[in-house]
């Protein structure tokens, strides 16, 4: 079984940004993404998803390193100052590289 290295870019941010971020991620050449609801506490307080305006989402994008870097740089530049958002990246192994 051959394995291929890709990046997993994870974005945890305010649910209100979902539609805008999906457009950005598509425009920045990601082949796809997964979005799930998220709850937690951080420097901007508790986000418990009790109602949409206080909810968080977690967006996961599996892609090549260049695409992950481009998306991360864009999100940092355009959203970090005004929204609760964290990004993290890790190397992962995929078994179907053509999907990413």
C-alpha cells in the first residue's frame, strides 16, 4: 500500500463566517473540505453553539503544501484581526492522492 503526504489545514472559527470562508477556500483551489460544528473556550470566551451567532465551526482541508500555505496566509491576512479564528496544519498520509 503506497502512502502519499498531504497537509491537513484545520480552521476553527465563528459559524457566521461559513459561507464566506467556503467561497475563499474554493477560490484558493482546494479540492474539497469538511465542516463540523465546534464548541470550546479560548481567548475570546466560551463558544457553546447555543445559538448560531455564538457557534463555532471546524473546517478541515486536505491538500498539497502550497495550497494549504496559500489558504492559511489569506485567512490570517483577512480574518485574524477581527474574528475568533485559529489555524493549524499537520502532515498526514493519504491513500488516494488523486482526491487531494
